[in-house]
C-alpha cells in the first residue's frame, strides 16, 4: 500500500517536561522508543502552543498523543481548545489522550467526544499501548488517499516490466542519453512510473469511467455536490466544449454570456449553435460586471432572440442551453438561485463556467453563489458546472472537472459520454487525473480550513493596503488601493466603518461585507439589485491612481502596466493587468510572507516613482530592449507620458464603449469557420476594416473576452469596435515593451491586421 509519507508513520507527541525524572515521563519515553521500533517518526513538543503550530503547518502528522494532565503554559491553548483546532482541520486524525492519574469519569464530554481513545500510561505496557496507536494510525492511513491516486501509486510500486506505451517504459528510456537522464533526474522516478497506457486495466479507464477512475469520479461528485462528475485532462476549455457538444446542435439557440471565455466561442462553432448574447455591464475601470437581472427575464430573453439577426437560422427559437461565467475574472459571483429563477423560465439547461471558482462549495462565504449550491429539484433546470481545478485548487495544469445536477431535459450519461470521448485523449496523462482526485480529497478533508485561510490572507492584505492608502490620503499623498467597498456595516454598532477598521473576523466570515449594494460608488455598476452579486474576497484587484470614482480619467495617474513591469523585475508575476488595475489571486498557497513581499514592493515602487528613479535601474530589461526610445527617462517620466497618451487616445473609455455594444452578426460562428476552412478570407488592416466581417474571434488579453465573435461585422470605421482597436494600435506604436496581446490580430510593421471573410462579388 502506498502511504502518505514514504512508508513511515509520523506521530505528534505533546508532553511537557518530557525529560523529567517522573513515572509519567519515563513511561512516555518508553512509549516513544516502542513506536520508533515500529519505524514511526515521533515529533515531541512540550506545550499545546507548539502543538498548535505543528498541527497548522504540518498536514503529514498521522496521529496525535496529547497529555491530558499537562499544566497549561500561560497564553497557550488548553487541551479542549487544541482539540477543536485539530478537528476543524482534520476530523479523521487519530487523537489519543494520555494520562497517569485522571479517571475517565472526570474527563468532560466535549473532550471525550473528540478523541479516539484514552490511555493510562502507568497501567498498560508500552508495547501494548504502542500497538493500539499503530493500529489506529494504520486504519487512518488506509483511507487517507482518494481512490484513483491510491490505485495509481500502488501500481507504480509494482515495478513490472512494461511492454505497453508510453515508450519511455517507466522512465528507463530516458536513462539511455545524457539529456534524457537529466530529464529523469529533474522530475524523479515516480512521475514516470505513473505515466501509464490506457491498456493498464488496474487503474481503470477515463473513456468508459471504469475501475478506480470511475470510483474517483463518483467520489468527486459526492465531494462537490453533483449527481455526476467527470475528470477532464485538457482544461475547462475542453470541459465547456464537451457540454455544448452534448447539449446543443446545429441551428439551435444557445443563450451565451458575452463575458465568455473563447472556449465557449469554439464550442458554439463546433456545435453549430446559434448564439444569442446576454450582455453584462462594465464600470469606470473597465471591469466586467454581472448581467443585470432585468436582462435575464423571460420577456428580455425573447426580445434578445427576436432582435438577433441569426435567429432566422434557427429551426426553433426556443433556447435549449444557457451559459454564464461565474465567478468573473475579477471575482464577481452571482446569486445562482436568483439566476436560475430568472433564466429557468426560458431554458432547461443552465451551464456555469466556474473555471476560477472550484473552492466555493467549501466555505459559507459563498452560500447560494455556486452552481451546485441549490438543493436538487426534479422540476428545476439541469445544472452544469466546469471547474479548472488547476487554477485555484491544487491540481496539475490542464486538470478540470465537469459537474452535473440532473433536472429538466437532463442528458443521459451515454449521450454525454459520446461528446466526452470526442474530446478526450485515448492516452491521458494519469498524474493529471490523480491530481483531480487529490484536489477533491483535500477539499473533502479540509476545504473549510483551506478556504478560510485564503480568505483571511486576502482580507489582511486588503485591510493593510486600504489603511496605508488612507494614511497617505490624509497627508495629501498617494498610494495604491484595492477595488472593494469603502465602508462596511459593523453589526455591533449598526454604523458604517471604514473598510480597514472592520475586524478581520467580520470581513472573513460575513458575505454582506462583499455584496454589491445598489448605487454604491465603489463598484460602479449603478442601481444593481441588492444581494444579486458579490465580490469574492480572494480575487484582489489593486488599483493605481488615475480613475475618478464616477468615471473618467483624473488629472494624473500611473498606468498599471508600468507597475506590472516593475513587479516582474522583482520576480512578482501578476495574474491580469488592465489600464489601472492589477489582479492578484489569493489561492491556497498564499502566505503572509508572500503578500508581505508584495506590500514591500508597492512601497518601493512609490519611492522610485516619487524620486523619478532612472529606468535603467528599475526596468532594466525594458531599457536593454528599447534603449533609444526610453533613453534618459525616469519612472515618473514614463508614467506621465503614458498617462497623457492614454488620456489623448481614450483607451479606457474606448474599452468600455467597445464592449458595451453587440456587433451585427453577418454569419454564425460555424458559418464563419467554414469560410475560413475554404480559404475564403483575407488579411485586412484596421484602416480598411469598416463594415468588414471578421473570420475569427478578436479577443483582447486581458481578460480574454471576445470583442468580436467569428462572423460579426466590425461596423463603422469611427464606431466603438474599431475605435478601441485603433486606440490599442496607436498605443502599441508609442510604447514598445508595453504592447497589447489581442488574439485574432496579427501585427505587421506596427499595423494591426485581422482575417476577414472576402466580400461577395
């Protein structure tokens, strides 16, 4: 059996005065020796405070021996409080109470109910006691690993000769060349021994969902609250395609969040669906908000379909599928119950793209705000969710899950699996599958604690930045801020307090602190329905100066792309950068030390900006690549020049304007793709793009949301779509090293060119 810490049991022993010359201490030392004879590793601490530190920091502990007779150090937690901490983090961990004098009848029920056994040190032999401890620990270890990973790890230890693919045969092929051996040594033998062929029946099949893989998917479904779950090994892009291909076919109407990932565009292209878009709002920063409730009513949906020029392609204009992005890239989460209530009047299948949101089920902060949150209703819509377990959980890259809650017009497994197999490889990478399995186990055993830790770290960072910003503002000076409520309601005083004065406990546990209130200036989405949308605290947008609260540019500002470059030079890589915001993700691995380094870097930027430090010192790579362009400039010089250019070009306003309109669709996505395959396309410069039909999607990064979908018309040369692209093109030519990444755009000699469908003669 494969065990969690290379074949050894690890036990935490909590006993004060361990080296004392007392009967109890001598008995404990004899017990330690007996356990070590069984190849157990014993970590001894002499206070409950130290025990707490070990429990919190070391999840490889497999058993705890806790002295009930201990004299509690001042300021340390009593045994009962330590037990609560242990049980909150791991409800299955074996815990033994040790005593040399207490009677079982004296021990409070609240303590006895949280331990596995009680041991009298002076009444039984150390050999007998050690045997009981080892047996309990072995039982715990038997069930600590989830089904697929356990099976894979066991098979990898068999060391049989491999006569099947892959050709490296457990890694041995790499040992036959210098480069191969370096590769083998870098990754280590286990990853190669677990890279198996689908012909290895012992670990099951991803395509027919049998064996340990099938058991793993059942386990994942239970953990995430689904009727069925599927492991996907090519990301949520593939998961979205699988669902659309199973649910929608050619000339059927699909309601689609315009704030969709490009994989949804690809899915509609492949399925032949007729998209009708649901348009979200945007705020002064260009941040994408929710689709407002009034746009999801039955009447609004009917009107959207009627006004859609593609509707004439549909055999039936009743929509069969709807897809919503939840949470958004910037962390906005819907009240799913409300969305289902509204859209459920129009469509039987609801699909939530939760690529960045796989942790939501495990913390009450997100109650009612994730796809699987509603209790199953036989007359409710069928619910799908796609989750990128590699993004904010702990799986390998490309790992994803599909969750299904069956309801009206549910799709049988056999039909769904045809779409699944269409997109799945017959040679999947088994460690990716196992990492999904382990991610589920991590959340099953400790999801509440893990998410709680992430939220608390994010809240601590947010409060620190807000407090520093307020301190500088009181001196008429500047600092960065976070996009978040300016004030929150203190439930004790019933008064609003500045965000940074609210307690960490309140901000970390009360969702009301994060709800977008109607007409609140900070979020900029206007008169939004109360409780409809919430900001996820772990997705932190740091704002740079330059945007006025009610919209428009200030008199001065610091473009966020400069801060991103500055941080990158210090080894800090951000998730997303817009004109005046930078997104940081407080995932499961974020620590105080990590975000403390970020705070220090923000202070350093302020100092270098205020001092106009030369660029060769703060942005050396930029200077080495563009010495003539930025020669003699300091950090403030660059920021001032770039801000002035953005003001003149109107890039921020152009972004909001460009994404606030729906282009006219000349072709459906699949029709545009067919023209592309036939070669009936040509590359066109922006200046000649007026009223041309794009053959491929035009997707500015960040955040990777389509500005134009395949088959849509670019509109007037002075319209908002081309206006935004022209602003980006002009900016890129002015500031080499800060150019934009726009999929569907090829840059030739500084000119943007886009593939368009040839005009009909």
